[in-house]
């Protein structure tokens, strides 16, 4: 490296834009089965170390693996959701490598014949003009494999403890084609995968606990070139934000090396959260290093037509399908549909509300407003939300029909419902005298009272300061304890002020 060599921090956006980033992902997702992939040991996170283990997990002599059919079903469910072709006859292979967290000395995986092939996931991203566009990220395949155990290093780095609870946990590994071109696209892709596995109820998708983690392959090439550059793999990314940070740093690191005419080595790197930089861990193994061969202890898995049809019949509505439905059937904006399909539970709650009121846009506003605010404040999900879909729909109807104002509905009745969800919204409004006042004579008296108390503001209004109308309305609403019909108040004010 010359004295004037470029460093990653020297790379400008303009120089970076002269290169094209090519990204492929290997997404590992733990499956929510009760037992492990080839053993009856419990598949449970958060228990004491080395409590969910048995003879097969520890690879004791004479033990034989047996396939968990539920894990196969979950993998097929994911493949169907991604439009993959499902292998009707699939086999398992031994992937050989020696590491302390792998008791057998090999991992049972799939090499030549994965359970799912091809397919892909659609993501929504902003283009250079700021418009939302869709892009399909293709899968090469999805395969089943068992997870390894966990190495726990003490603070002094003098000892390594081994926890085999995770060893044998069923995983699906989703291998994408190199279709991603930026950190933003990659973040959107992993977000959509996480949403998908949660919709399918095959994984909790919890990246902090390691249920979903990614290996990111990054290479660069000059814009316009077709030949792929040397790829570098960043291992075990368990946060979407940090994954995007790692990609952004790696782009600049590789550009600096290419500009300095340095050769990029195919290697495995790790990401340091504190420094925001990647660092080398080991030279990347080749496929031959793993010495794959079919596992002689496992028979091929045959997916019959009957089994496949049964799995298809139990598939839930997926996010994209629900987004289209919400836009076309309920007439809400695409943005609302995107927010309301973030989780399967929110989408189902919204549909339950819409089954009890035709005010679909109002229902959308309530879920994205007061309901979401409550859930954020209480770190909860919609399944623990105290107000039933029917009660929320009744509250929306009270407001939409003019029985109560929106401020009364959202600021008074809604808080009462949260603490007393068994009460009816109409009863709460009636017992507290919160019903909207549409009595013209009573409201006209309030309008006259407010106008006479603010002669200077009235004069200013008549001279052109029309924005003062909000001040008058606010005073009238205050005097009426927020029960005045704001639409009628505005009509009466306009008439009086003329």
C-alpha cells in the first residue's frame, strides 16, 4: 500500500456511485417445532445451559437420527409462500467440519437436493426519484439443516464454555441469488422475510435471540461490468440495522482496496458494533472442504401429493395478498395497507373491526393512531390489547354517526375503554354526558357568547385573518365540554361572522 493509499473513510459518495454493489444472503431461521430436527430433545430458547440435550444431541455411539416431519412441513410452507418448487423426494447430507460446538464432527444439512428451489420475495423500496417500486429478490433454494451448539467465551478470553441446547435445532437456510444492490434493499428483504415467517407461524423471527440471522455476501464491480467481483462473507448478522451498517462499511472498504489496486481476498469477516467496521476472521472455505456426502442413517423424505395438498389447504393469507385486499376491498391507501399488514395479528384485528363497521378508513386511522400509540407505550402486541374489535368498531360508529365528537371518542371514551373494556362505548358516553350537542339554539347561544367576548379578534377576522376561525371554534368546544357538534359550530360561526 502506498503512502497516499485510500482508506474507507476517504471514499466519497461520488466515487462509491461509480461501483455497483452485489449482495447475496444466506438467511438462517430457527423453526418453532417442539422438538429438534432429528431428536426428541426439547426445542426451547432461554433454558439453563445443557438441559435440552440427550444421547443423540451429544452424538453418543449407537444413536440414530429420525426426521421431524413438522420441520419438513414448516419448510414446505415457507417454500409455497415464496413461490418455490417443492422437491417431492429430498435427501439429507453430512457437512463435515470440526468445531467444539458440533458434537458429531459433522452437520446434517442438504446439498444436492434441497427441499425448496427457486422462488423469491417481493420488496418495496424507493427509487432514485423517491417513488416506491417493487423488486423481486430470487431464491436459489431453501434447505433444511440442524443448528450447531453455542460457544460462550468468558470475559478474559481464557476459557470457552459449550452449551449444546441449540445443537440440533431445526433451521431453514434461505439462499438468495445475488439480486440485492444496496444496504437499503437488503434491509427491506430481511424485514419481509421476518414478516413472512411470522405470518406462517413457523418462527418468531427474533433476531436478538438468534432465531433469525444472516450471512451477507458482498462484492463490488465497476458500473457497467458483468463479471462479479470477489465476494466477502460477513457472518452472523443478528440485527437489520447492524447488517446495513456492515454492508455500508464493506462497500467503502472494498472500493478503497480496488482503487488502491489491492486484491480482495475471499474470506469470512465479522462486524464490530462499536467501531462500525468489519474485520477478517478466516479465509473462506470451499464446498470441497466440507466433503458433503449423503447421510447413510437417514432415508429420503418423500412428499406425497396428499401431504402437499394438505399443507396448501392450511396456508394463511400472506402479506402481499392482504395488502391488495385492503386497498381494493376496503379502499384504504397503499401506505395504510403496508402498516396494517406488518403483522398477521394486526391485519386480522383490522379485518375484525371492518366486519362491524363500514368506516374502513376511520378504522385504519384508529389502528395507526390511538391503538398503535397504546401498543408502543405498553410494549405489547394486538393480542393483549384490551379493547375488542367489536367495541372499537362501536366507538368508531359513534363518532362517524355524529353521536360523539372525535376528540371525545379518542381522548375520553377510548381511555375509559382501555381500563374498563367490558363497558359499551355508548353507555360510557351517555353516563358521562359526552353525547355530541347538535341543538342549534344552545350552540347559537355559545357562539354569540364567544363572539361578544372577543370583539378585537372578530374585527381582525373581518379584516382578513380567517385563520382565527379555529380560535373561535376552540373556545366554543371548551365551553361545551367538547360535546358541541364541530360541523354545526363552524356553520353557525360562518353565518354570524359575516
